[in-house]
């Protein structure tokens, strides 16, 4: 992880500590290329967590927006999940 990414996650962690109660609901939003394997990989990352997952294809179906609402233990686990799914090729975290 590069310095810029580390700084981003540090700010996010601080912000989550200051603005939310934990454990608590967290809404992840991602955009991935519309590829069943990539979508499945993202969904599998949240398997057995009680996550509510919604998908919506873009107008030309080239990309898929995925919203995942899930209860997380603390800001650290939120960031761990972002890092975990960052290995999916073409994923964009919003």
C-alpha cells in the first residue's frame, strides 16, 4: 500500500470513529466492470455476514454499481474489507 492510500485509510478510520457508533451499519459502494466473476468475487467477500447487496448495471451495461449494507464491528474491520476487495481487477470504491 502506498503512502497516499495509507493516509486515506487513516483519515477514513478517524472519521468513522468520530461519526458512527460501533458495531454499526456501514454502506459500501463499488463500481466494477460487468463481469460475473468480478461481481461474484465481491459478493463472496461479504458472504455469511448478513449483508444486503444491491446491484445495478450502467446504461450501456459496461459497469455494475454494487451497494452493500452490512453491520461491521469497528472502523478497522471496515477498512480491512476495503483492502480485501481492492484486489478485484477494475474495482472502484466510492
